[in-house]
C-alpha cells in the first residue's frame, strides 16, 4: 500500500498543481487565470484558479496572476481597491507597465512559455 506522502507526491491536489504553476512565474511576468489553468492541466479551469488564489498561502506570488482583458491584454480584476492597488504596486515594482486604461500588454509581460498555451 502506498503511503499518504508518496500518494500526494504522485497525485498533487488541484490547488497544489495551480500553486506550482504560479510559483514558476518569473518576476516581471504575468499569466492570466486561464493560462495558469491550462498549464495546470485544467483547460476550462480559470474560475478554479481564482478560487485557489483566494485560498493561497502567503508566500505565493499571487499578484502575477491577472484576468484576461481585451485580446492580448491582461487586467487586475480584484474588486477590493486596496488589494487591487497592492497588486498593481507589486507588479510595477517588478517592472510590469500598465496602459492608461490600467491594462497589461501580454505581448510584453507574458512569459514565452505561457504564450504557447
């Protein structure tokens, strides 16, 4: 019989898979919820990624996950203005630039790996 630890290593939970993808996003780069979902093996799981982000551990670079905006653009979707401002500040601190409309040009700030997803 397989031990619980061995089982968890071979079959990570859904949130663990999502968190592994988010931890791999480099500084100065963003991914949309949908991109994270597809990378975690959840082709239609953008909403599930959102739930995981709400429950995320404190050491997760949650600020690098943004909503898809108009084609080729990402945006901050957090409704709480204080947290949205914190996310923007963290991203700007990593060199991510925002348009006058508050959007992120994914052609500039999306990882090359995520663009093929």
